[in-house]
């Protein structure tokens, strides 16, 4: 074997091998092959006294894969490590090199932003060595999450009903809890607006004698109404031509937000579908990645894509529709390591590839495609008009707009409100006085900020510099899995456990579990990646802050009192309480460990029918793996059992129970005899 290429995903292997030709063998590591062990102090797999040196072990179940890769490495002349083009991918390449014993002069690291033949071949012309700074940055993130996750989670499990805590997860939960409490504490305030209704438009009161006006009571509103007549004087007419810019192409954050609001996709669903579109779809004559890498915080587009798309726009819509590429506004928490999410070729329109995609894949690809092409289209032009009307020194205003050139909305109109709101041509009026049909007051109440949705939470995390493109979906999934939040009408509501965990963490760890500390840590991880900071020094500084707080918390944090059931222990007359164990909730004595009484829970027995072999009853049962079957209540004396639910009827041929499966009744005994 001349050249071995190792990628992360099996679905990429055949596609890339086809592009590279017969001199290349492409194999997959199937993701991570190693992770931190659970040895050493606190089971962290990290030597806390020796510059946080990590101890790695093979991921469970990967022994055969690793052995196969080692064999392939020995048989090849040169090895290319082609894992994903992010820090995690860089770390996986480092682990592969180390675990497989790849020599320094026998490997190259290649990265590509899309799985297309030109991109793959170009990347293999420019192999480099593994970027140790990127590896240290990812390694530091993993160690941080392990230390906080293991040690804080153990604290939460011991002191609360919570199952875990985390560096970013707990800050995200705090945002949800804080918003809920802000909503609950909010006191609505009444206010009014006054509206004049004309034949074909409406105007709203804005000013009195040129100054903005607020109406905070019904008395004020009625007093103003009493001063107004139905005759309004046209005081001022304005018309302006305005440009309306297109949106930039998608980042991970904006894609998950848009897919949530427009398609109803969860963040995890969006990223799962995007992964498939990136790794490759089988079309008629080729297998190709349809989109560029989907974990990115950049809106930058390659020159090749920009030029190809501009030609496409001119050919399909006209030269006047060609726009310009959006520039990234460089922020401290933006890595800008990869391009924006875009189609790998503008020529693969959604309509052309639709038949090769599932419904959801098509919806997401269409969204990505339309956003990318519209970002390079010309601004829409809007003629904005307004009229100011005067009545007893009160000024009313009405606004309208007409799209005189649709520009980028030619393609993006389905995803953005762009309706004409037409005002009359006041300049053609014979008089400068216009009469209203009705003038009315409208009651309003101030409202609190809305609860977070997946989309708005991701937007908030990104704006605060918390988390990274690869982590948003995981953060949300963990909050759901740990039952720290509930989703109602697509909005986050914190559970009682979620609020308790947040309060306990804020009581003892407010210096670390907060927005600023977490955002600063992300910045420091970025600086490790850039070679500006030493990774173990960053970890050491963190641990010196964290460990003393943890010691105090284990000692002083009050344990949540278990919920009483209202029953009394039969052994010692203490209240019975609900406790949580490895296998779920159970009822036990509150006087534990002095009294170790545990109430035996009566299992609900669903009786089906009489047993045909004895005087017992056929009941629902489950195997150790949870599979349902139907057996005799007199087991083990009677071992009669069936996999399918019996109807209670007896077979006239063999006197066995007749069962039902998929709305069809049959005798399993007679069927077996006939089949044999």
C-alpha cells in the first residue's frame, strides 16, 4: 500500500478513496479512538501535581478498529491524517499518530472544508504537520470539562437531586433560571396608544407640540381624545429610497436558529442532518458532500465560490442582481477558522438534488443554498414614505413602503417578510385636510422578556461568548436529558431540580459559574490555540480558584431534605421519604442509616386471561432486557409463556391460547406444527 488516509467517518471513506485513486487506501477511525482514563486522583485521568498530564485509554469497543489501523499503517509508505478541520479533529489526528505509532517523517495532516473532488485533491497537495497548539487547546477543554464535570457532578448528586454540572452547561441553565425568575417577578404596566383610522390607512399619535408623548392612564387617553376632531391637517410628506441588505451566509449558530424558527428543527436534528449533507450524498453519477463544514463561526466565503455564484446570478437573474460578499465583523470570541456554511457548488440547486434527499435533508439544504446565494445578491431597494398629520397640536404619523427592486429577495422572499405597505398619494389630494373615520384609544400592557427557545438560547450563548459552534446542540441536549428543563410550546421552563442546582452552584461557585468567567475561559482556550498561552498554566490558574471552593462546598452545602410521603416507618415510626437510587426512586425510612427499612413496591399486574395449563393467570411480564412477554403467574411451577398477547380464546384444534399480532389472530402452536 502506497498511501493510507485516515478519516473520522466511514461515510466519507469511499467517496474520498474514489477521488484519490488506486494509490490511496482510505480507512475510518469511526470518531475518537482514545479518551481520558478514570484513574488517578478523583478518577480524573489527569495528574494534578504534574502539569495536568493526561492519561489516555482506548475507547471501549475500539480495539479491533485500532488493531486494523495499526496493521494498515505498517503496510503503507505514507499516512495522511484527514480528520475534521477543527480543534477536535486536530486532537483526533494527534491521538491517531500517537496510538498507531506513526513516525514523524511518515505522515502529513490534511484539512478540507468540503468533500468535493477539487477540494480533496487540492488539500493533498499541501499536507502539514499536526498543530500542537490546536491539540493543547482541545486537550485543555477536555480536561477542564472532566474536572468540573466529575467533581461538581459528584457534589450535586450527593447534595441535590441533580445528576450533573458543567462548565458551560451550568451557565446556560443559569440563564434559563434567571429569565424565568425575571418573568415571574415582572409587574405589567398599563399604557395606551391613540390611533386614527382613515379609509385606506391608519396613523398613530407620536408627539404633542413636537415632543414624544407617553400615555400611562385611561384618564390621560380620554383627555387627549376629547381635544381631537376628525379633521387632520397634512403637515409633512416624506419619500426616501432605502437599501435593504441581504443576510450573511450561515454560521453554526445562525443555521440552528433559522432551522428552529423556519423548519421547526431542534439544534441536534439540524446538526445531524447537516453532518450527512457535509459527509456526502449519493447522486446519479457521484457521491459528493453538498455543503461545506458545518461547525463554524465565520461568514467568510471562498473566492472560488463567490466567483462561481456571481456568474450563476448574472446568468439566471441578470447583472443588476449581483451583490457583494459580506465581511466578518471580527469579535474576540470569533475563531474564523473556516468558511461559512454554504453549498459546495451553486450549480447543485435544491430542485436538482431533491430526489436524492429525504424531506428533512431537502428542507435544510434548500435553506442553506438560498441563504448563500442571496448573501451575494444585490440589495433590495425600498421607497419608504411617511406622512405627518396634525390635529389640535398633536402629531400623528403613518408609514409605508414599496419595493421598487427586489434584489436578494428574488430568492429569499420565502424566509423574510417583504410586503408592500402602500400609503395614498397625498400630493394628489385637492385639500391638505383629511378626515378620519374613527379615533380610538388602545390599551396595552408592558411584557417581560420572553422565555428562551432553542434558537434564542443559542443566540444568547453566542453573543456572550459562551460555548463554541460544536457545543451548542450538546449543551441543550444535556439540559433536557438531566431533566433540568422542560420544553413547553418550544420554550424552556426550568424544573425544580434545575432551579435547586443553579441556586446551590451560585451559593458556592458564583466566582466560576458565571457568564464572564466562562467567556474569559473560552478566550484563553483560543489564545492557547494561537500559541499565546501555555495550556497547563491556564489549567493551574483555574484549579487554584476551583479546588478551595469545592472543598468548602462539600463541607458546608446543605443536603436537600427528601420529600416525605405522609407514611410512617413500621419499624421505628419515623416518616417515610422518597429517595433516589441507581435504579430510580424508592420509598425508605428517613432515619437511615439507623433504620434501613425500604418499602416493597407493589408491582401493577395486568391480568390477561386464565392459564390453559394450570389454575394460574396469564400476566404481562418483562425479560431482563425489557422485552414484553406473557407468562403464568404460577411461575416457576408453571412455565407456560407466549411472546404475543393472548386473546383469551382457545384454539379448537389443540386447546392452546390464540394470540394476536398486528391485528391478526392465530394459534402459535398449530402454526409451528404446520410450518415444521
